[in-house]
């Protein structure tokens, strides 16, 4: 396990060295990154709001935003503009930003506590547990929470799966990373089998709903869902930022962190809870969206280094930008159709993960 931090360091140091030779300081590099992400975020919001079956020019998007906030009384240049933007596109954009930020921050925390840049939130069973909960609600016809039943079941099952993974891997008052990973694999396998069984016994409509839920989509996002997810992301994201400097010490290994006074087990518990809340809140409303928690933290770390407080902020912005443009592509690539966003992120993330594996192997001189 001691080799894992070295892998992360090896992945960062060559980039830092090359930038140093070009005279680019870490502060300048961070400023350029955050400025670029901010510009991409604003541009993505305007483009995404204006694109669709009803094209809306950028200035009208801005005017509609001002009218909605009560800061302008300018009339609509196009009929139904405000209705389309405020009832359909703006809530969908808000959900894309929140979900992208949540998944990216969760991935950053996971990579920190596992001391491995290849870790991602699904390792602890949260995504597979949420999928099982959603499938159970669909197939068994639960109606306790009305239209919210699938989201509630997915959220609760994701948290439950994470709790099972943690408790099952705990022994003697502590957990080990290897045990967490192996237990997560076992829970993921069980959840996958149970999901297949529910798909088998469900009717045709249930099967189709389960399949499309697993593909991930922001279609149908509304303001009440944004209102539920926003406080969850704010609270969990704030907790992650407060853990930032402590997570930096995990790069020294568990023993080194303990020698510096870190309560490793307590930090790991809180971190896993933070990851579970972030991922469950995202998966509950959008289904499975893969690779965001893997790709974004690694890219941000390559640019600004491993310090976790700025890395968490950069990952949140990067995740929001990535999912915003991925959703834009999902809405506009095929006319009169809405592609599953999870499918697009997997198509992008799969080759990236393969490249990441080869890069890590090449820089570390092998896996042994």
C-alpha cells in the first residue's frame, strides 16, 4: 500500500517540473485553471440554455434570467422563451452542475482516502446499491413517496450499501483499504445479481425503465429536485473542504498520518459518509453516470497538484463543466432525441481510464 502515494506523486511531478522549466509558477497555473473553468462554465450555461428545439439567442437567455430574478421588465423577444427556459432548461442545467460537482468531489475524496488516483466512488458499492434500490421500487411498485419513490429508494439503498461495506470490512476497531475494496467488490457483485433478478421478474415496462435509469439521464429535471439536492451537496461539499488539509496527510500513508496526530479511522468514516451522500444525491435523480468521479479529479491534480482544498474546488468546477457539456451533447447530437448522459460519459471515460492505466504503469515501472 505504501507504493500508492508514490504513484500519485509520480503522476504530478513531471508536469510540475515541465511547467517550472517554462517559468509557470503553481499560483499562475492555478489562476489560469480557475479562470478557464469559470469561462467554460459561463459559456456552457449560455450555450446549453440557448440550444434545443427552440433556439434562444444568448442575449435573450440573459434577459430571461434577469426577468426571472425581477431585475428587468423587458418583454420576451420570442414567444414561450421564459416558459421553456425556466421550466425545462434552467432546472436541467442546475441539476447538471450539481451532479457534476458532487460526483467529482466524491471521486477526489475517494482517491485521497485510498491514496490511489485510480479509485472512484463505485468502489464502496454506493452506485450498485442505489441501482438495486431504484429497481426494487420500480419492479415492486412501491408508492410510499409518490413520484419521489424511485429517488428515495435509490438514495436509501446507496447509503445502506455503503454502510454494509464499511461495517463488513471493519475488524478490531479499524478498517484497511484492501478490505474495503474487496468487500465493495463483493457487495457490487451481490447488488448486480439482485438487480439482474429484479429485471428478470419485472414486466416489459419495468425492464425498460430499469435499463434507461441505469443509463443515466437529466431529462425531466425540475426545480423541486434541485431544491432537494442543493442542500445535500452544500453540506457534504463543505465537509469535504473542511477535511481537505487532513486528506493531504493521507498521502504519507496511514502510519505517517497517525504519527502526525490524524485520527485515521474517524477521518475515513466521515469521508465515506461524505462520498455516500454526494453520490447518492446524484444517482437518485439522474441514474448511473460513470467516470466523472475518476476523470475530473485526476485531470485537475495533473494541473494544480495534490493539495486537496484547491483540488476539491477545481474538481467541483471541472465536474460541473464536464456534465454540463455532456448533457448539451446528449440533447443535441441526435435531432428529436435525448441520449442517455451516462452512456456518453462511459464512452469518453472508458478510453481515458485505459490511457490512465497505461500512463500509471509506465511511470511507476510496473504494478509489482
